[in-house]
């Protein structure tokens, strides 16, 4: 018989993940301690470690939360009947860019320099997650005849994600801090022109 988690435990776990997310996205992974996260969440380190036995497990939960947030936003865009196929693709690609900046400009930059193994794992998980979403999107657009039928979907997505990751570096982000979507409009326009 499977035991259902206590609702209080779920709420505590969510509070800890939300607090860690705010810290990791603002300061990076290496600059934040679990003691700071627990204290800001109003919990003890013992409580934090009850739910997340390691800081790495907490990072994985944060990455999962960030990914589920963007997935929800993308699903909303995919189901918007007011958008034509090309506009839907454009908005989803721009949203993916903004998502990668929100995570990459501090958190992934810090992981890459201080925790390369964690960086590789987190980045691979994120790429796989986003690739699956974008494959579905592009295949639907091809079926709707919005784009050419002979597109190499995998290569297109890999190239797009690599380009966005390069633009998500702190210097590029700082130059467009007021409007992060501007960073990706030209890239997305080039991509869509090439897909037609």
C-alpha cells in the first residue's frame, strides 16, 4: 500500500523549492548555502534535508520547477486559438529564449564555472525537455504546411537551443535587461524565414 504524502509536507517542500529557486536564479548555486535557504523559508536545515538529502537534489527540484513553469506557459500558447501557426511558433521560441535567460544568466553560468558536472546534467535535462516540446511544435507546423516539409527538425532545434544558450550569457542579458525578448526576436525571425 502506497502512503500518500502529508499535505503539510508538500507545502513545506514547495516553500523550500520556491525559496531555493529565488536564491539560485539571483545568486547562482555556489554562492548560496542550504542554511540560507532553510532560514529564509522559515525552516530548519534538518527539515530541508528531510525533503532534499543533498543540495544537488534541491537543485534538481528547482530545475524541474522552472521547466514545469515554462512548459505550462508553452502549453497555454499552443492552445491559443487566436494565434496562427507561425505566430504560435514565434511566440513559443521567444518564450524559450526568455526562459533560458532567466535560468542561464546567473544559475547556469555559475554552475558551468564552479560545478561543471552539475552544469552538464542540468543543461542536458533542460535541452532534452525543451527539445521534446519544440519537436512537437515544429512537426505540427510542418503538418499545417506553415513550414517546408524537408526540415531537419532535430538539427534545427539543436542549433536554436545552442544559439539561445550563447545569447543567455550575462553580458548579453545585461545589454537587454529591460526587454529580454529583444535578444531573441532577430534569431527567431531568421529561424522562421529559414523554415518557410
